């Protein structure tokens, strides 16, 4: 009898929570019973081929191996992928995830990483997942690091360890969205450092929300390799157009 009453109470509590906090589409915010609402399911376009063989940006010509950025610049990392182009509902969803405390979206994005790129991550022989860190000031103001949420969720799904302590941001950089390539590189000089024991030659997966020119991933990858890590790959939610 007591167990039955307890079970009934749990079910009732879950129903009340679902009523007070109904599931919303992580892309547009509509209340829905699905992971993604029907409207967004029809509109959402995943990045596929042809795409850059380095950063994963979509390219227009099938015979092109690299996007414009990767043709002009040598990257420190090996390769990476993103889920979607940074525009429309994806852009808005990431904004809500980062700045409006929609941390619950992190699980959805990580599930998408897993569904789309599990095979690639296994093929890369990743031994550690590392989120791109925030400065102490931004972490304090925001209350959390969205990249850590992504890394923790994905690490659990892949059964791969997550290291949130060794790669640190020691420079409180300016927002990069309005900077050109040179400005981004200068802004990120000496922004990251490795703390603690040396990395032991394992391949690392960096996780972040947005990839634009690759400056952030490159600067982090350089620090990782100087600390003794092996190859460095990345996954991001969104990415710019490759042309």
C-alpha cells in the first residue's frame, strides 16, 4: 500500500511539472510533444556533402576540397564538423541557450551530435572531450559555460571522459562576432593555457557552440598540442557558410 501511494505521488508530481513546464521546441520555443516541432522538422537542414574536408563548412562546388577560409589559412586542428549553418532558428536557439538560461537545450544539441557524428568521433579515436572555456568574469556573469554542458552530455552518451579543468581561459577576450580574421587572431593571442598534469598523447575532441573562422579552435588546439596532446578535432552546433 505504502509503495503504491509513493508511486502515485511520483506520477502526480511528474504530471504537475509537465503542466507547469511543458516541453518546448528547442529551435523555436513552441510547445510540442515532439523533440522538435513539426514546423522546424520541415525547415531544418543539416550540413551534408559537399563540405570542406577541414572545417566541415558547406561548399557550393562538389569538386572543391576546402572552403575559402581553409584554402587561405593553415589550421592547427585536424578536422571538425558542425550540425547546421548559423542562421534562422538555429541562431536564435543558440542565443537562448547561451544568454537566457536555456541549459536544457544542451541535451538536445548533444543528442544531435551523437546521432550525426558518433561514427566520426569513434573513427577519430577520441580519448578526451574538452569544452572551450569561458573567462572567470563571463562564467560568473552567465552562471554557466554552455560548452561544458554540451561536453558533459556528449561524454556521457559516448562514454568518453570530459576534462573541464586543464584548458583554461586566462585572458578575458572581447566578443569576436564583429571582428575580421586578423582581429580574431590578435584578440585570442595568449587567451588559453594548460593547467595541471601534461596531456598524454591522446586525441582530443574540442566542443563549442559556434565556429566562424576557426580562430578559437586553433588557439585552443595549439595549447593542447604544446601540452602533449595528440590530434585535435572539434564539434560545434553551428558554423558559417563556406562559399
